[in-house]
C-alpha cells in the first residue's frame, strides 16, 4: 500500500513512477478523495467545538432563566450532533475509497528497474554453468524411464483432476530430499531460521502480502473463509503483522517448506505439462524482514542464497531483472532465476526474489523503532 503523505508531498514524483507501471496521472483521484476526506474531518472538528461551546452555555442560560436562549442552544446542540455524525460518516466513506485505491495500485519500481512490457524486455545480470550438449534429443522430466512409474498423473487425475501428481518410490524420496537439502543449507549456512507455519490463513494475511483483493481468483478459499496459501511468503511475512519491532530484532530471516496451492486462473493454453503449473505443489520459501535502508542489499543476499542451491546441484542457470511490465504487483525490483531445461531447450524460472520496500509492511501495519524510544516507522 502506498503512503498518502508521500503522495501529498510530491505528487509529480509519484505520477512519474506510476506512469512506468502504466498508470496515467495516478495522484489526481487520490488527492481529490484525500482532500474531501480532510475537509469532512475539519468540518466535524469545528462542529464538535461549536457543540461543546453550546453545551456549556445551555446550563448558564437555564440558570439565569433565559428560556429562549436555552431552547436555541439546546436545538443547536442537537443540530451539531447530527451534523457531526453525518460528517464523520462521509469522512469514513472517503477514507474507505482512498484505502481501496491505495491498496489496488502496483508498487513503485526502483529507478534501476528496466522499462519494458513483458518477459522479452527482462535483462540478464548473471549466468552460471555450461549448457550441456547431447548426442540425442533430451526428454522432458515426465518422459524419463526413471520417472515413468514414480510420477503418476493419471492416478492424480482420478483423485483430483488435472494439474496434480502422485509421486512414489525414488521420485517421492528425491522430492523429499531436495526440500531437506535446501532447508539444511539455508539454516546451517545462510543464517535463516526454519519455520513451520499454517497453510490456512485469514483474509488479513492475504491482504497484507498483496494477494487480496486484486488476485483473489488465483487462490483457493475454504467454505469457512480460510485461504489456502499460494506461497509460504504469506504466513512468514505476516508473523510481524501489527507488531512494533526493535531495531535490534532486525534482520529477521526465515525459511519454510510448505504445501502451496494456486488456481492458475488465466493460464489456459500455457505450458502445463508434467510438474509445471500444478494446483498443489511444495516450495522452500525465504523471507527477510529488514530495516528499510538494508532491504536492497538483502535482495542481493537472498538471490545469492537461491543461486547457491542450483550451483550445488550443478544446474546451469541465469538470473534476470524483471522489467516493469513483467514485475509482480507488490515488488519494487525482482530477480528471476531461470534454470536450463534440456527437454525444452530453454531457461525457465525456478526461483523469484523480490524486494517490496514498505509496501507490504504498510498493508500489515508492521513497524519498527529505529532506536530505543524513537517513534515507530
């Protein structure tokens, strides 16, 4: 969510940044609604002051026997009471409109994020490993003899429908071992704390990290109102929701291995073969909560942590900076790590690391004190 104070102070800078995201003159409606809201608040405060003065004078008028003045003042008190209620309700409505807009606009990109419309405009910043040459046509992961019986999509379809898999034997064991390997590296060498978090969360948690309200159709909701998490980012990040952390508590670096669920709405016609774009999958997720001035360095640190996993596995990859047109809703800068898939003869995203600035923190009302006794930020 955006900071209304920053928009008031420098609307031109806000408009210039949001224009890169495709929003024209984004501050106009925001400032108009904000002005209307502030006018109502001021009017309500003035009406309250008048009511307070009249209330004090009512007793004096009655004491001196001035019936006409007493009745006039009593009517004024009642009138101001109704006026205050109306103005407060109008201010509340304007505040809701303002919050809705501030919550729905994409985050401001960093200045060094490349312009562009889609993945064709992303910029490669790092490459590791040599692409192997084979004397045969490489197969896809689900075509290998080793996975023929251990990766069963037909049984999964019988159980759950399309975009699910049943794994067994060595494939299931490899799947489990990879997650364990990542957790061990991240906790033992990269300084992250392992977390075990719920995969069912409330509306507030999904709102805090930006999945709601804009991307509700991308996730699954239970009949009693919980959401199945699309990523462990949701519960991990929201562990600090509503909290005021001390500066000494930062950075807070966490990692979790969880089931994840996505409806993949709008992905019809895209590559969904094998284990790609599953409705249910597992992921090892890293989340860091940092001081604002440290967040960009943390992005680079986390990127190296993710790259290190692929290097240990001997998998060639490249890292790209997403252009503004391909970057996610809540990000200010995103590094996608793309692993080389011989069966597709291309690089495909395997990990994505983003820095969000105060965008999520503001949505969650997560704050910290820069120093002891300081005002929370």
